[in-house]
């Protein structure tokens, strides 16, 4: 095969217009189920407090007839808890020229970068809120830390590896962390049932299982050998003859129905949360804010800020299955 002499080819052309699609394809996950599911309330201090209370289990309460000298029943006072607001920020700076040229796929570059950093900050918060960290008041050289989920759950705690590394729940006050063990044991339905039973006995009614993607797949695998009456169900109403179904989205327990939610921001192994989102919130000191920083030259400099802290309205409402793998 040959090409005739003097045939014009694109390889040597200098004036071919470039083709650049007017779309930017970004597949970074933006879902933040815990952060988005938390209620919002207004904070008025960097340290905010709330109270929780409970009623002890029923017991024999039989009194003699005609007793004329009853003593006052001992008071059971509420528990006072608190957490700190932590600050997150990103700074975006764009030259005057860069913000004036015509970009493909987006408008002004400064606005595009601010929007992108805002989405990234949501993922930061999902990661921080689920982290096993205790609260920290901070100082002039140390950032304040808002206690994360594991440091609030004490009552309804089950470890899948109870003999390794002396695993233990936190005190449930945000002041310490959960003691973790090596995640060597795979998640089991027995472990799931133990957490749910603990929550029921404590008065909680969690309805969401929040887990990493690998654990979500492992839970789906628990249904592979399911027999009649098995508690794990998927949400496929009918499957055609060419459809293979092994995805579990709902767990029906003796004490309620749970939606199983995979969270891309959680560690690939380790912990599974059983949550009642009515009892989790964020106390927000400074909501999403864009601050214009001093202009010192031919550029625009802005800071994106968010300051808030996690509120555990009653840790008995939720539970954790710790130290497990897929």
C-alpha cells in the first residue's frame, strides 16, 4: 500500500483546529450519607454541651400497705456531655488573567475551584466524623478536634475479634477512643444480631447499617446459603431468568428493618455502624462561608470555611460492630 506524492496529510498540517469537549468528566464520589444525614443546629461557642437521660430497667416494686414513712427515691440526674467545633478550610487563589480566559468545561476558574473544594470538604467531614478520635480543645498550635462516631458509642458495642489486643468500647462521652483490635474475623450474622439485640435492650431503635463497600458485599454473601425464613432480603421484586441477584439492601431483624448503606469514605475494613439518625447531629458555629482575603496583587484569593462539631444525642440509640473484615 502506498500514498501518492504530495498528498496532504494531517500529520504535517499546522492549522488543524483542536477539539476539546466542553465537559469535564469527574467520577469522584460525592455521596456522604452520615454527614448529609445529620440534623443541623446552631452552635454559639467552640465548646457546646447537651444532656442525655435514660430510665433504668424495670424491677420488683412492691410496697407494704399503709406505709407511713416512705423515704425519697434517689434522684437519677441527666448526663451532661460536650464536644468541640473543628474548623475546615480550603484557600483558592486565581490570577486575574487565569480568571479571564475562556476555559472549556466550566466558567470562571475561581468559582469552579471553590465549588470543587466544597465537594472535597464534604468528603473530608464524612471521613472525620466516622474516625476513631477523641475530642480535643486545641490551643494556639493545635487544631480543635470534634470527637468522631466510635468515641461516642459505648453501650451497644461488639468486637468481632474480642481476644486480640484487648479491644474495648470508648466511655461514650467523646473524651476517649475505642480500643481497636486487628480485623481478622469476617463479619457474621451472629455479630450483626448481637449489636441489634444490645441496642434493643438499651432502648435504641437503629434502622441503618453504615458500612464500607467490602463489608456491604460480605453482607450480601451471607444470604448465599439462606434457607426459608432467613432474615436477609434484597429489594429486587422480580428477577428474569437471565438475572443473577446477590445484592442485599435490607436486613429484617427481630427488632426492626435496617437499610444497608455502603459508604465510600469509610475504611475498607474494621467497623460497621448501626445508626438511628434521629440521634445524630451537627452543631454548626460557622456554616459554609466564602471569605474574601486581602487583595495584594493581580489575583483573587478566597477561603472556604466550615466550622462544626458532632452531637451524639444519646449513644444508646446506636451501635457498632468493631474489628471485622469482609
